[in-house]
C-alpha cells in the first residue's frame, strides 16, 4: 500500500468486541489507521472530534442505533459508510441505501470481502476527488425540467429541489451523462459504486425505483430512465 493510502483513517463501530477486533487486525494489516467504538452515541462523538475517511457501521448498537448514526452523519458529511448488518433482509438493505449508505455487508462475512469492499469504496473518495468535487464549475447536467449537479450534490426537477442520497444522485448523473446508452446492473455497480460485482444487483434496482418515484412525469419533458429488459437501464432522451 502506498504512503497516501496508509494514512487513511477508518472508524469501526460494532458492539461485538470479537468482530471489531477482527476487523481492526485485518484493516491494520492493510496499512489503515483504525479506531473502534462499541456504541452509537460514542461513535458520533468520535466522528465529530476527528476526521475519518470511511466508517464501517453496525446496525444494532447500544446508545444510538446504526440507522440514527447514519442519519446524523449524513446531515453534515458525505464520508463513505459501509453498513454491517446481521439481517439478510431486503428491507434493511433498502433502508440503508435510502439513508445514504455507500454499501452494506451481511454478517457473517469473510474479512477478505470486507477489505475488498473498503478498498473499492475508498478508490472513489481519494483526496483529489474530494477537492475536485468541492470546486464549483464543470459537473452539472441540464435537461428540460431537470438539473443535476455533482459539484453541489443538488438536483432540481420541475423547478423544485429534490432530496436525494448521494448514491441516487450519482446513478442519475452517470446515466444522464451517457444518455441513450444502456448499462447493465453490473456495469452500474462498477462505475458508480466502484467495486466489482459481488452478486446482488438489487442495489441498482432499489436506486432506480427511488429515482423514478422522485421524477414522476419526466416523460413529458422528453426523457426518462428506461428499463431495457434483459439488459439493464438507460437515460433515454427523445430526439
């Protein structure tokens, strides 16, 4: 690992000391600096007192649960967050994605998979990218009735601002940037989330569903997010 990567700070939040210690050992072997917290309230306090590049966040926590921790962090930060959940249920995954989580991992997990996901998510949030995203001027797309900005992470539809978690906005921006081109779910996972496909395309489907709910009536403007059956999705613009 390069010197730049070795300085990345990761916050592990899990009330199971065995899991937390296991993650700490594997992450430190990869050169990351790791801080461990076992409660949601102390994790929030730690986050507010020191900078972190990524958070591994358990759902079931004493003090404040993982969902509330995620909500509060997202009010002020776009730091990458990977949820750890013992429930392999669609509801939990959908809720995490809607609240702004960048990925989720179901327990029990293989430490090597966690490391792979951590590296993949971090590749999308290098310091250079952070600086570039905070500099106004170049990454705004406009269509009839729709404006998408990656500089400010804002979407305006039909003249009104639309609240979107970061990943929803990034999916919309990516598809719109490549209008009329079809992308498979696997391609969208790789391009937007930045990691190789691990076997659950529902992540993409959930985001597309939520986008369509927020962009109702977009066909009247001459564009839409269209399903290409058996292939994937595209941002279709009528000529």
